[in-house]
C-alpha cells in the first residue's frame, strides 16, 4: 500500500511542492478564463489525497480551489464560463476525508463571502489512475481543442506516469501538466525488474550522474521521448528532502504553448534565483563577492547568455522568436534573450530589421524581427 503522507504533518519539501503546484496554477488560471477561444476549463487532480495533513495544512485540492477564487474573490465575481474541478483519490479512507474537506472548504467559503452557490463545478471521484485516465469521457475532454486543461499528477513513486502516459499527455491540446516523480528511487533501483517495467533505464546513463542531478537526467529522458518534429516545452524542478539529504525527487512540467512554459519558468526562477530548477544550490554556484565566484561559470543565466550569443553570432538564431524559444528550451525566461540583444546592439555587433521591439514575454503575440551581423 502507498505511504499516506496526509496522516502526518507535511515536511518542508512537500510544502514546497504544493507551493509550486499552487503558483503554477495561479499563473495558468487567468489565462484560460480570459481566453475567448476557450469555452470552458477543466482542472484535474488525479492523486488528490485527503485534502489536508494532520495539522490542517491544505493539500493540492484545497490549494487549487483557493487559487481559483483569486485575490479578493475577483475570479469568482468575473467568471463567465464553466470551470470544472475533478479530484480523484483511489483509497477509500482518503477519498472519504477528501469529500469532507472539500465540502467544508466550500461551506466555509460560502459563509465567509455570503455566497449562495459555488461558481465552480466540483466532482470528487474514487478510481484507480489508469481506470479514470482511460475513461472515454475523460479522454474526450482531454482531447477537446476548445477546452483548457490543467492536469496535476502527484503520483506516489514513478509507476503511473510511464512512457505511454507521457506521450498521451503531450498530445492533448490546450493542456498544461505537472507530475511528481521519485527520481532517486529510479536511480537507486535502476536494475530492478519493477523499475524497468515503467522506465527504460537502459536509455539513461546513471554512471556519471551525481545524486543531486538524477532528476535532471530523468527529465531529459522524457524530453527525448518527444517526436523531433513536435514543438513542445518541458521543464523540471528538483526537490531535496530535508531529512534524507541523499533523497532527490521532483516535478516535470509540460506545455505545448510558449505561454505555458513562460508561466512555469517564472514560478521556478522566483523559487530558485540561482538556476530556476531546485530548492538547493544544484550546481554549487558561488555567491557574488565570494572567493570562488566567477561571473560566467558561477551563474546559469550567464552560461545561457553565452550560448545565446554564440548562436546569434554563428547566425543560427536569426530572429527574436527563435531566440526567446531557445532561451526557454535552455531553462531560462525569454527576457534573457532580450538582455543579450541589448548587449550586442550596444557593442554594435548586430543590426535588427523589421518590427523592432524589446518584448520578452507573450511570445505568441510578439511581432517578429530579424537579426543580422553588423558589417
């Protein structure tokens, strides 16, 4: 039986995971409720748990509902389309607790805000993951191009999100997903038959990988599954458990839209200003002003800036759109590309043609300009 993390207080690493879930959803939600081409939105939490820990600290379902209200209830007051929440928990005792906690949340919300009805459609279900994920109605929703979807998969371990599920997730239109995976356990038990059933560890070279980098390598494994002709965005965040310093697990985020990737990167860099991918100093970067600080090698942003410069000066990157996408594909926000452009222009090494702008967000709306080397 899976370990029940809800029958004890959440540790700090679990709270961080939940915070990232919440912040990512907070960035996602207003985009889809304001999108005129999205007729309704679905929020799936397929491993919802009981909704609270032993100290009443909110789990993912209640965090999602709270973020959906918005500050000062602005979303509740302005929503003009259907918003559905599907919370699923397979274990009977946790399912019953989840129903009670969701009902209490809605009741408290109505009383505190003098609401007659909840503006959201909320369903609490009890299915095994594979059963609900393969359900025809759920699949129809996930494949609907007119519906926005936020999919949260806080699985125990790693066995539910295998190659097949991942390849399905990246094909769903208007869908952003985040899933949890126990990367350390995959590395530790890479030769075990039960591990190989779900992850093809023969394709992952763990030999030269440090323990703190195992989640980064697992994320790269999933990236390699994406067809070469498909534009898709993946980013990851490694979490080190405080009690067991050698235990690393993390989150993998996926989106088929640049804006989805922008939003998640914003959350990650806000959490980790060093590298945007961990709750610890994953690359042993040195602080500015310390003995071993190097402005190039001690800073991920500077390293990626050098890569962007090289791509521009080699004429591999010849326009702003591909440059901002290159920045995101390397785990940095698109504004990093704009910083490089400004530097190269100041040095009179490039010239720009077309709709000249310094936009560094909403790539899907930005007007294109070309970059040429200065004579």
